[in-house]
C-alpha cells in the first residue's frame, strides 16, 4: 500500500487538504496527516478546527511514497519556517519520493528553500516572482519528475488525481473508476 504524508500547520487551506486526503483514501492510499505544530488540533485558513493523525516529530524518520503540502498564506509561512519540515522534505527528495505542492506551498516552501533545483512548477498568486529557484509554468498542474505542483483550490481534484495516477501507475483503472464515480468530468486529463 502506498503511503502519503500531508504536512499541515495553522492557517492551511482546508479545502485543498481535505480534497486531497479524501481522494487518496478513496483509492486505498494510506495517508498520515502530520501536524507541524505542537498540537494535533489545527486551525485552518478559515478557522475550521481539523485534527491531524500525528505530530511531524513522531514521524520524522518514516519514509513515505509522497509528501503533500496544501497552500494557505499563514500555513505555508509556518511550514517554510520549520527546520524539521525542510529537513523532512530534503530527505524525501534525496530518496526520490514524490513531492506534491499545492497553491502557495510550491513557491513559499519549495522555491524559498531552493528545493526545486531548477524544476518546472506551478504555484498561486504570482508568488513565483519572489523566488529565483525553479521555472514557473502558467498551468493548473505541472509534473516535473517526482515533483507535482498546482495553482490552488480550484484545481484540487486535478492535482489529487494526478498524484494518485502516478502513485498507482500499476493500477490506473482504479483511479479512472474513482474519478468517474465522483463525477469528475475533466478526467482523464490530457497531459496524463
């Protein structure tokens, strides 16, 4: 079974996180929701309380098949300022795992710490202009090797199904069936 870590900090975009977690779990991909704060109960961008499964500190040495980060201005600021988050990402990059950044996390976490190393990526709100790492592409979802990034909440389903399609490359029928089951009419996406 594939395993995904979702990194959350106070102020994360709840819609982006919940859609991603929902799609992964529908496809029997194991998800650990990891709080990058000192508490399991987190406040979202729009002040909804959501609980994580574990603290990041409890899973620092665990290796996942993919690591995902949603956007949300304050949430990505907190992820970016956490040395543990950056080290966790660096280790997964060195292990050739999927790094999945939605909305502002592509720029404010990955590009801000030179983790893209020149790869193509997408991000929200013209944030790419603030950083010199990576090559911004004006597309909803961008795949460059093991890096999958997307603009934001409006493309959360495209992003989640793209990540799932790569994780379940040996069983794409399962991904296709689930997309049709939830009436995701844009599937399959032309770039897959």
